[in-house]
C-alpha cells in the first residue's frame, strides 16, 4: 500500500479525479449505478464493520457507506462527475436488501431520476467513495465538494445514522479538500 504525504496527496489526488472523470465519460450510455458497480451481487448487503475504530455501515465487499446532507428521500448526486466520485448504492428492490435486524428497520430505498433504486439509511441515499481503495478505509468522512452547483458534505454512515467523528486529519481526507474536486 502506498502512503502519501499531505504534500504529495494534494498533487496526486486531483490528477486521479481527472482520470476517474475521464473514464466515466468513456463508458457506455448505460447507468454506472447498478448493484454490481457498487460491489454487490444479486442481492444488496449492508452490514456493520469496524473501520478506524468506529462502527460503520459497509457493503458486502467491506466498502464504507456514506450519506450527504441531502434532504431525506431526495437524490441530488446525479451527474456523471458526482457519481464517478460517489457511487450510489443501488439495488433491484427493497426486498433484495439484506441487513442485520436492528439496522434493517432503518434501511429503505428511494427512486433515482434515472429509474434505478438507491439504498437509503433513515431516508438518506447511501454511496461508496471512489478513493476508499479497500475494506476498512473511511477517507470520505467530513469531505465537502460541489457538483453542478450543489454543495455536499459527506458523512460515514453508522448504525446510529450519525457521522463518524474524525479525530485527526489522518483519519479524514477533509483537510485536503479545497472545494470542487480537490481530493
């Protein structure tokens, strides 16, 4: 695993975002938000895992799940640029979602503008973060960005529905964000 110093991260991450966005633009006209794109198989699994000393919601592959300050039941991350960084967790239907019993009561779905069904936690749409490169990484907590004139603040989803409290800049990439696509 490569370790970046803050100085190198500032120089490297914007280049990575540009590459991700370029690849997103080269794909087919089909939606990139299907369940397989979010690391899911036939059914969508949401579970709880320990990451960086906190209990967070994760996909079956261990990717941390996030929500933004979007209004409950409203999907605002719909542009290709936003979805290239924050991949919506989608599912075929609410019935295809598996979650532990206490969490299952908070898990739901919302219709996306493209017709797909997105998984929600207490009404807030869930996403994975493209810069979390492995299970147990929670680098998107507290990040702020803007896509198509909409400002977002992202929070790691927890069983209680609250954001993970970042204890230092090393546990959150927020200190590297300078607005826009400043990852």
